[in-house]
């Protein structure tokens, strides 16, 4: 009997030595004597035990063996390694491996338990099965198994040690539900969940500024797998009710602003969060003049989406760079040819809309010959270069033909002036006065 037992132990040791692989480089192997017992303390023979550890080359070393009838197995592992022991069996199980730090030759007790499963069915308050519900199994507060319900609302746990566990069920839009479940050989349980909502308050800010300033108007868009909605922003704040226990994508919706989004996790209590956004990057170009003499320059101002001067922007005329803006966002742009010239500004990946400046040879109203006249003769007269307006003979009369200073005569007759009675000469006027005096004396007594 002693000979047979010795032979069995020797064969076991030989078997373990043959299957042990991945020993830590440079470490001498030591032997662990592992004793396996069930929940009642009875030895368990015929079960496979595996040891694993991490090697110096970041690989996984392993050693395995099958327990003898007395529940013992010998495993060679590197001395000083951190080793995990677990059971690989169809009847017995451990919820977590047994960890051994700084392994040395020693006796190790490894407890195992008969395995069982639990089938969890999830329904809502109308007794409808709920797919995609998350099921978590905990032991002493630690998660040991988790998964999601199938299309029929059913989740079957992994093989676990038989006993009582806390099972938590949650689904987006539903309150989390927790209950105790006893895992036996094939346990079944049903868990009900209820819908719920919670308040989400979003404060919107433009973080282009330091400190950020509120975005007073606009809207926010909120979306998830179970919800989608948009609500107006009033005085920089938006508030809405959303389904519980979900992760939401939240974005500012406002003309001229980049719709960048943030993720917000909502559980079962009201949530308040800050959301930042910035204007879509733009450039505007403003020339000081719309028409410029060829060979001259015009000052161009470049501003960003916030109407702030943009320094360091490259300004181009008809596709050719002509300069960069200064700290005031300005640059002098030369106009070198006649016609419409297209001006754009570039700053990184941002390009302005084009503007047009016309290059001209002369300014409107200027005399191309330099003498200030509007006609071919270069003076203010019609025909002969005199300063008269509408005359033919070059003297100072207005509308006369003979240059004698009268306004309306054709032949220079002095009896047709504005100073005397029309149609009377000087002599006739004297005779008229004398005749009038004689008549007066004749009537005098």
C-alpha cells in the first residue's frame, strides 16, 4: 500500500514537472503542496488545479495538476513569484482565484464549492420582457459576474459557487433594482424594473473668453439611445427632464457656433453641468478703399469671428501673398494693375470670403491732361477759349453778338438801353421836357 501511494505521488510530481511551463528566468522552482477541500471541509480528488504567474518577459507561466484522492496536488512554481490558483472542473468552482504573493515551498489550502447558475428574467411594470438590461452579480460588494439580457429579457449567470448573492438590474430609462438571489444548481428569478426621469440642467458658456461668458440664447440638443430632444437656452441656462441611468450627448445649437458636444452621465439624481462652445472660426476682410490708384496701397483690416483684430494672418491679392497683418489686424496692400483685384486672408485652416478692390488709372473727375478742363479745348468756353458763357465774340457780354456790353441789342442802338425810356433818344427826351414846361406856364394866370 505504501509502495503504491509513493508511486502515485511520484507520478503526480513527474506529471506536474512535465506540464509546468514559463518559469521565471533565473528563479529556482519550489513546490507548492495544494490541498483541495469542499465547503464541508472534505477532500476533493480528481479535480484539475491550475497555477498561473507572470514571467520576467511579461508572459504567463502555468503549471497544472489533478488532485489525488486525498485532495492533494504538487505544483512547481518559481520561487518568489505571485501565483494564482484556480480550479477547472465541471462540478466544482471558485468565484475568484486564490492569490499567493512571494511563493515559497509550503502547504496551501484551496477551498472549492459545487457550482450552480441563476437564470434572471427582467420585465417592466407591464410585465413586458426587457432586452439589453445590465445584470450584475455581487458577493460581499464585489462584482463577480455581469452581462446583459437577451432579446427575451433573459440572462443566465456564469457558473458560481452555490449561495446567496446581490443581483442588480438596470437599463437606460429605468430605475436600478437590486434583490437577493440564491444560486442553486439551476435557480430562476424574475426582476421588475420601472421607468423614471430626472432633471438635467445645462449652463452654456463661450470659453473663447477668460473667464468664459454665458451664451445667453440659442438651444441645447440632448440625445442618447433612448432619448432625443432640443430645448431653448434662456439667460444662459436650459433645463429638461431626461430618462434616468443613461449617457447623453449634449451640444450647443446656435447660429455661428461649432456644434461640438460633450458626454454627460445621468443616474437617478438631478444633474447640473456646464457646457462650453465657441464660434465657428471665420475671417473677414475690410479694405479702406474700394477704388485705388494703380501703384498705390490700401489698408486692409482682418477680423475673426468675434470681430477682433487678427494678427499674423496672410493677405493675398489674386492668389499671391502680399503681407501679414500686424497686432491691429492691419496690412497695407498694393494695387499694381487696373481692374478688379481679389483680396483674401488666411490664418491656418481658415480662409476669408473674397473682397474686390478696383485698380484705376485716375480718380473720378480728374483731368487726364492735368489742366482741370472738362472739354477738348482745356477752358470753360464753348468755342474760342474766352471766359464768356454762351457768347460768340470773347468779350464780357452775356448773350450779345457784338461785344458792346448790352444784353439784348442786335445793332448797338443806344436808344434801346435799360437806362432810358425804350424807343427815345436823348434829344427827343429834352424836347419832351421843354414842351411839358411850356404847357405849365400857359396855364399859369
